[in-house]
C-alpha cells in the first residue's frame, strides 16, 4: 500500500473506515483533503468567510450555519440560498429527514445549480453523493461557484490551495495519488479577469444595451479622430486594420505616429496585423493594457 495513504490519516479509525467496501465501492474514486492541510490558515479563512456569508445572506430566515460540512449536507441551507440569491423555486420539500429524501432533494438542487451556472457534468467538482457524505472539498467548490455566479463582486479569499489524496479501489487493492488543488484563484488572475468582466457581462446579460454602448463608443472615437478629418461609422470594419486605433491612441496620448512605422492603407492581412500589434504594444507600454489580447 502507498505509504502516503497511511501518512494522510492520523486516526486509525479513519483509515479503517476507508478500508471497508461500504465507504469506497469497487472501482470508485474518492478525493479528500489531507488532514495535514485542514489547518491551513487560508483554508480556515475561506471557511469562515463562506460561513459568515451564508449567515448574512439567510439572516432573515433565521438560519445559522456553524459547520459547512455538518449544516449543508441535507440540502436545507442550499435550498434557502438558491431561493434567496437566484429567486429559484425548487419543486422539493424544504425539510428532508431521511437519507432517501435528502438524496432526492440534493439531486434537484444540484440539477438547478448546474443549469443556473451553465455547467456540464464533467465540469462539476461536486456531486449529490459527495455533499451528502459531508465532503468538505466538494462543499467548498460548490459554495465558491455559487458565490462567483450570484455575487461576482464579492471578494473571496484568494489563492486557497489544499493538498488532496485520491483513493481508488482496484482489483489489486487501494491505489492513491496526491495533488494540490486550487479552490479559489490567485489575486493576479482575478485582477486580470476583472478587466473584461464588465463587457463579458454586457454581452451575456444585457445584449439589448450593446447598441447603445457601441453608439457612445463611436461618438467618443469621432470626437478625437474627427480632428484628423476622419469619420468612424462601424467599429468592426474600421478597427480591423489597426489604423483608426493607432491614430486614436496618438490623439489621446498626445503624440504623432511616424507614418513609416505603420501602414496607413494596409493592403494585406500581414500589414493589418502589423498595425494591430503596434497598437497593442503602445497600449502595453503606456500601462493601459496589462492582460494578453490576441491581435487576430
């Protein structure tokens, strides 16, 4: 047996429990947070953050969560959260006392979460069985996904990572593997993503307002490049060759672009890409672009 498996569990009773077929069926895999990683200060910070967030969100329902594993496994708190955050009406009883009813309730809740978050089964880092089994890792992944979807402006504790052990039963015995799993993203990635969150949300949630934004953008561009005798009427076509973008940067930054450095009337895709790459370089040098953008 892999010695890491023995080292991962400090209590003999825990090891014995996972050696029984009742806990891990043949061919089943189970991923767990190593006990040595459970005292991670960042993990404790995330658990406290999520607990306080749930209690704050469900204050009017007089629901108080003390333990994420013990208080969420039956689906009651998750049911209230989804109704409160997403105004979702789930066709299931609020209170489920038996394990069978709890499993049925969680199935309805997990289906609603996957549909709401637009996630496929392979993308889910939790399951009905793992939540019902009071699995902390699955519970954290689920709550983080709910927070990011319903309250994207909420600043989750960044860069929370845990050491995990995956246990699998095989014909030759138990097989284990170790890994480091991220629960929340690092701060740099969050800041980079926040740069385009507003437009991403506009495209996905308010496409009806897109025309108004494009009109305002065209007015802004015309106000500046109009001084050069140019008139911009279409964002997609007139920005594709990089010329308008370069001239706009020059006007906004107050400098003249040498005509030898770019193609004023590009005649090929290569010349267009040259212009766009030059514009992106100028934006990066000016500190206005700190995340990657494809020139194509």
